[in-house]
C-alpha cells in the first residue's frame, strides 16, 4: 500500500502543472514591437552600455536557449529578442515589449552560475 502512495505522490506534480495563460494585451503585436524598439533606443541613449563583444556573446549564448524554450503558443514571429548589458553595478534586468532585454553588469558579477544569471 505504501508503494502506491509513494507512486501517486511522485506522479502528482506532473499532473498538477500550472497552466500558463497569456494576459489580455490591448496592443497589437506590431505596436509592441514598435514600442519596444523606441524604448530600446531611449535606453541606449540614457544608460551606459557595456559595449563589450565578448560579454555580449556570453549573454546571448545564455539568453537564446531561453527564447527557444518559449512555448509555441506564446511566440510571435515579429519579436526580435536581443540581450544587451548595461554598465551598472546594481543587480537588475528588464525586458521591453517586442523582445529587447537588458541586464546590468552587476547581475553578471553577482551570479555564481550561468543558470543563476538566467533565472
């Protein structure tokens, strides 16, 4: 009997997965892309960018598998996911509509592993 209870307990998490539902968005996909591109340009003007190809490649190598893991029902062909590093010591990251993502150098410095940074 206890073996059955253990098997049921182990199987329960697989059955009880939370269903992710996208929230309603009052903006069109094209609006999201345009807003994100405009905001991204403003970020680049107002914040100090790291502009280090080696670090950019490193961050992109971590970010692109995350993009590939987006479930098909949440993907949008027009979104262009980019990963850029802001040269600030604070631990912070943010994403803009349409795909641009920014993370602070402090987040890279503080992370003990790539998985921790990606999380």
